[in-house]
């Protein structure tokens, strides 16, 4: 995995996402999920492009059930965008890179 995307768990969610000094894109995923594996390279590309403005993190829903439960994650991949500790947008399922860039530009 590209070092621009941080793998987090339930124990560090508050510190890494809610208390982040910059917006956060969190990718809720699981290893068995085909669309999750398909969107992962897009997230990594965007992390390389926008990593100075946005923090990119991933959360494995199988290993960390608390956070996805708290935010009502029903299907994966779900990309959630946080700013100042609040959810400002989300994208569910496999989407085009252009759609992700559009959301990123909107929250910056």
C-alpha cells in the first residue's frame, strides 16, 4: 500500500479523523470486496495528488466494526469525507476518478 494512505482502526479513529487539522477521506473497505479492491488504486492516486491538503485513511470494516456501525455503513466501499470532525460528504460504491476529484475539490 502507498504510504500516503494510512490504515487506521477503531482505537485511533477519533485522533486521526475527527481531530485532524485537515479534511479526511476515509475508505471503508474489506479484503474480500471486489469493488473495494478496484477503487483502492484511485484512492492511492488521489492521495499522491491531494495528500498535502487532505488526509487519506482506510478502515477495514471486518476488523473494526465500531466505527462503520457508528456511521451507518451498510455497503462497501463507502468513502466518507470529514471536515472539522463532521461528515461533509460520502460516496458509496465504485465511482469514476473524476467524481472523487469533484467531491474533493468541493470540500477544499
